[in-house]
C-alpha cells in the first residue's frame, strides 16, 4: 500500500508538470524515516485499534505535503474564481479536510473504488484527475474532466464514481460497487464517503444491513465536519458516535486532521474487508474552513474565532509540516519550493480554465449511454431534436 500511494502521489505531481524539488542540502543530510506518536482511535466491535506508533518515510511525507497543498490551493483558487463569477452554480470546497483524502488513498490501492458526495474536488485529484481537468470542469469548459457538463458536483475518473448531488444516495451505490467486487472475486473494495448531515438518512441504514448480510468489502466513511449544511451535530443527531451507527458493523473513530491517523485506520479497514470479514465503518473527525457551499458564509452557526482556533491548532498541512521539520525530514526552503511550485501549477490551470472554449451546443446530449448507437433526444419541445452520440 505504501508503494501504491507513493506511485499515485508521485504521479499526481508529475502529470501536472510539477518539477522535482531539490534543496541546496543533499538528501544524505535528511532523516529518511521517522516514528511518530498518533492519537488512539476509538473502536467499536473490533479486537484491536490501529497502531499509535507509526513510521513515515521522507518521500511519503513530501508526497503527502505536495498533494495536500495542491488540494488546498486549488480550493482557494476556486473560491476566488467563484467570487469573480467565473465559476457558477453549486460549489462545495474541501479546504481543511485534505488529510482525509490523502490518508484514505495512502491506505488503499488505486485499483480499489471510491464514491463520495458533492465535496469531491480533492478526491477527483487523488483518484487521478489533473488540476487542469478539475479547474476546467469548474468553469464549464470542454477540457473539463466531465467535458464541462458536470461542474463542481459531478466529476469522475477511473474507479471514482463521483461527485453525487443527492444527499446520502452515493452510499447504496458504493455498496453496489462492493457487491461487484465480491462477485468478481478481484480482492478489491469500495469506499463510500458521506457527511455527518447525511448520516441520518434511512437509505444509509438500509445499506448497512444489506452490506452486513452479504459481507460486502465495503468501507463506509463518515467525514464528520461537525456542521452538515449549517446545523451542529449536537442539534441534529441523538447520537454523535457515528462510528457506532452500524450497530452490528465494526467501526473506528479517527482524528481526520492527521494524515497518518487516517492512513493507519484505512489500512486496518482495508485489511478487514480483504480478509472477507464484511463491511466496516470509519468516522473521520474533521473540519471545513469554508461554509457548506460558496453560498454559505459559514459564520452564522459558528464563530470566526472557532475557525481560527482550528486553523491554529489542528491544520492538517501545518501538522505534517511541523513533524517533518522537527524530525529533520525536510528543510523550510524545500517546503517553500514545493509551495511555489504548487501555486504556479494552480495559476497555470486557472488560466487554462478561463481560456479553454465552452463545449458546443451539439455536444449537449452526448454520452448519455455507454457504447450506444446515435439516437435522437427531444429538446425543449416535441418539434426540436438533438442527437446523442455515445
């Protein structure tokens, strides 16, 4: 798994034209790996929790740092473009939650499957999308990852099934993917993500039941960012122990602001699924810095001081950076070079996303079906027809 995330995250950097960062110091000057103490996970119906003493190599740390910074900067640029009215419609940003996406990917394989709700930009990137494709999709351009027709909430790539706009509806779909994995016997698994707001949906509990009955290789992950669409968990849930919500399904509660905590918990969950033990739940305790969406200022149900306190004490990027610097795994200059490289990559992608042409009208109905012969689609009235090409 460590080799996999190394390859995945290295590809994330390389495919976007990111130059290799070489500090003035030689690699021999740095600690190549270090052991870290991480927060203990709370467990439910499990015999053991993930380890609290974990090893991270210098290469892993640099890769985690670059990918988290890329997601952070990409989301901040999306905020800017939205306020300039270049990005329109719904837009849900992921800044603050980067350790969840990067930690999950570090614990599974790229051949495994993942589906999430509409806060999906970060996962589109870690699953193999490029910054250019994501930014172009946000601006509705033809080079977007969904050809400019999906927007913020509907992005897809190989083994990544969106980006889903209906609250909680991605969870039964994810269980269906897990059923396919079991049917095919390919030793793969499905990760289904949802938020604390969706956790009270009936369809999620129905899915728990089916997944447990059929012992599906499914990891159900609640990204608990505490406020759903704008209501605190204490006001919306009779029980805030989301990791116990599966009742008969084992669960873990994890520090979702620590990439190493998320990585170790995900590895345990993946091993559980691959051993044929059925589904498992994870609750990642995390925090979003922006409001629920760009239409939500995010300060009517929480204070600015609270947001700043989380930024100051629990920021996932700062936590990783401090660990690396204090253990001589990187220099300040080297990390600054990564920051500069990431900023340039984001700026170049934003420039591309504002100049790439919009898709032409004749492509509006294309790709409705997979490998389907061309068919006519009724337009806004019975007399106007559009053509759909698969």
